[in-house]
C-alpha cells in the first residue's frame, strides 16, 4: 500500500498545472516551476503583459524565452507513465486483462496474456509492485537532483537581481558625475562670456555717459554765454553775432554688433547643451515656385512685381494666386539666419514657410497654415498671426530672419540696429523642411542677403 501511495504522489508531481496532464517536453522557469513547453508558450501568447509575464503558479515575473528544457523531469515523466493508475485497475487494450506485470526489457506494463506472448516470453518480468519498489530509489535520486537544480536556479536569480541593481546604481552615479562635470564646465564658460559682455557693456555705457556729459557741458556754457549777452545794453547786444550750434544728435548707447552678441549669448544660455552654431544662410529664390507676375534677378536673390504675367508652366509647386516665392534652401535642423532688404514702396511679406505650404488658390498667411511671417504696409509692420498684430516699431529697411528648427522658433529683427521686431510662439516643425518665404505687391523690391 505504501508503494502504491508513493506512485500516486509521483504521478501527481509530474502533472502540468496548466493542462493537468503529464508533462510534455517540460521546461523550467527561473522560479523553479515546470510546465509543458506548448502550455507555457500558449500562456505567453494569450497574456497581455508582453514582454514580461507572471508564473501561473507563484506570479514571479519572467520573460518569454527565459525558460530552459528540464531533461531530468522529462525522464521521470517517461518512467511514471509506465506505471498503472493507483489501484492497478488499468486493463490491457488488446486482451482486456488487468495490467499486473512490468517488462524490464521493453519497459512496459503487461497483462498475464501478454506475458505468455512471443514478444515477452523470454524477457525478465516482475509484478508491478516489485518493479515500483525497484524504481523508487532511482526516482528519488532524480527528484533530489531536480530540487538541487531548482535551488541553483533560484540562487542565480537572486544573484542576478542583486548584480543588476548594483550595475544600475553604478550607471546612475556615473551619469550624474558626467552631468555635474558638464554643468560645471558650462558654468565656467558662461560666466567668462557674461563677464566679457558685462565689461563691454560697462565700457560702452561709460563712453555714452561721457559723450552726453560733454554735450551737457557744452550746452551749459552756451546757455550761460547767451544769458550774459542778454544782459548787455541794446546797442552792444545788437552788435553781437548770434550764437549758433549744431542740433544735438543722440548717439547710440550700444552698437548693433554688441546687441547681436548679447542676443546670441542669451540663445546659447537658454540651451547650453546644444553644440550647433548659428549659421548665416546663403539663401536664393526658387524660380519653380514663383508666381508668374514675379520677376527674379539673374542671381536669384532679388524679386519684384512685373507689369504682366510671364508665360510659365503651371507646375504643382508654383504659386498661382498669391504673388509669393520660396527660397531654394530648406532647413530641417540647426539654427540659421539671413537678411532681407526692402526697397521701394508697396506691400511685402517676409518670413518662412513649410515645404508643404499651400501653393494654389487663396492662402492664409498664418502659422496654422504653415507660414511664420511679418508684413509691411506703409512703413508699418504687422505680425501675421490670428488675428494680426500691429507692431509699434517703424518698419526697417533691412530685416533679419532667425530660424531655430529644433526649438521651433522664428524671430525677426531690425538688422540695422539689432532691435527685435517680433517673436512667434514656439512651433513643432516635426522634421519638415522649412524654407525662406516672401510675398511682393506693388513697387517694392526684396533682396535676400546672407
């Protein structure tokens, strides 16, 4: 009875927890639990937690492909399958007799009729109970080996988790050390640049104050002299020549060159990790996009409005209603700037546009439609937003366009004085090419300058 109880326990120990049948090609997980290869593969396929899964028995995490074949368990299953079910009531399919014997040569169960057949007559045959006793020691040994292997896997798992945590900690510490060194170096560079700019600003301010003080002293002397002459008798006063002085011209406190340097420094400070420098783009106009009424110069840098439309093919990329033209150059990364000179009287639009901007029919000159630009009407500038914004500063003759592809920034400046005209809110260019854009109406002429 004890032997039969041991066989029953053994048979239950080699049952897959998923299909509830004997293990078929068993595999072992990191947690030590075993399953049929097909069962655990189907479990992973049906799970919604890919690429990490939970053991069906203990819920420990594992990844698909981390389980290993368990050859020793497979051998135990093969042996166990040869034992009869508890109670010895399984019958021979051929002779319908109870399976009471075990053939040691063919490793199979026999009934008394099979025992007398030619196939097994000369083989060593034992009663099932005796055969089970003979194999119990072998099975126990294999089970002990399986348990040791499971303990080793658990040890590997614990060691691997500890190692991964230590490696992650070392990686984080290393990254922070590198970041701290980088920030300290950037701080030294920025402080040096700021000190240099501060000295330059202080120098220019001192020169400006000195110039104004000199002018004030000159005016004070002139006023004192005139007041004294006003006190003279009329006969003498009329004989004195009138005091004359040139009209005072207020000098610029800071040059445009210094303003550009301060602005460029502020741009670098906003994103100190960027290594790309500001590129002075050498832009030209694309004749394939120009409206038929627009006339381009031979070097494709200047554009004006002609008297009559030109006989040009109506290609898909050509503007057919709005008198616009795009630049040949397009930018998807980096920081770039160029200048546009405005000559004559009329209306014009200066800015940038997406490569995919609409070319046919009515066009809305707004960022929503892929255009970031300012327009000039009667010496007054307007930011082409929704709605338009009238800008307080007088329209300059030369405009600097600044484009930052990564930050999605478009800005406009008075190129002569370095004063800002307008800055659009940051946009997302999504990797699309951004091209120079101009529109000409009336007698104005635009020229692209580096």
